[in-house]
């Protein structure tokens, strides 16, 4: 693992996030992590993973059609425990997983290893120089909601792209502007009931109008979970 950011700077936020994920039952053991996105009948959030599996298949099919099956240099931002990085590397791509959660990155490296095709980086995408650029694909899989300003994030990430590179936002929820107030209230209520109300300050709600202003186009109209549509949007460098 490459450690660029200072772990002590982000420890309070990381500890809060790990506590939330634990309370949600979203931290798999090593054996279960190896199987993702496949899960056993006893797994937590069993209804979610078939959707994530379909989404991943749709995304990799897109990469094959768009780029002709060539090896791509991919950056997965907010990679967490790294299951998607691992699966993309199995498809023959060169993948860098970056996150500010040291515990999940350590599990990712322990379970999936690291090599010339798969590496893990502890860094802040908005502050630190990310090794391996330029990237053909920068991926945010259920992670863009942890960034407060989508416009600033997009501008920063475009600087990491190759000339034909693309940013992909997968498995995330986006809202109409009229829905923002209720969405934010639901998040505050959810984290409060979970016992970690402070987490609501780190979870951001982005709108479809915001995406369009930043140059994103919707590639898939949404996989429907038990409460919200999960969407897939893409933005090209040029």
C-alpha cells in the first residue's frame, strides 16, 4: 500500500465511518469479501448485492464495447474494501484503489494482494498527487456522496484523465432539487437512529441538475433498491 495522506488527520472521520458501517452490517469478513459481489443467503443486505452485480456486469460490458477490450488504467475513488478493484483487475485492467479508510484498504490488500496490476493508495483525491495518472477511467462506485462539491470534484478528477478518459458515477442516488430537503432530513434521521448523527455531516446529496451542469450524461436510468433508484452517469474529459 502507498500511504500519501497523514492518517492521523483523518482518523476521527475514519473511526466514525467504520462505526457506521459496522452498525449497518456492511463490513464483511475476509472470506465473504473474496466472494463479492456474490453473497450467501445469510449475508447482510442480500437484496442489494444482485443489483450491484448486475451494475458491475453492465459497466464492464460498456468498457469492452467502448474501448475494444484493451487494458485500461482505472482509478477507483472511494474503493473501500476493494472488491470492485479486484474484479476489474481480473478482467485484465490495471487498477488503483484510493480511499481515506485505512482499515478497509488494509483488508483489501490482505485479501486481494497488490501487484503491478492492482495497487492501493491511502490519499485524499482533492489534496494529494495520485500515482499512476493519467487514467482512462476514474470510477466512483457508491462513493460520490461523500464529496461535498461535485463541480470541484469533477474539475480535480479531469486533471487525472487521459485525453479520451471518462469519469463514471455508479450505484449512487441523485435527486431533483425539489427532493433535497426531504432527502437530507431522511439522512439525518437515519444516522441519528443508527446512533451516529455526526455522520450526516459527511453525507452529501447531489442533484441531476448539478450533474448536467458539470457535463455528465446519464447512461442508465436506475437500478431500483428497496427505497431509491441507483443511477449511472458519465462525464468525458472533453
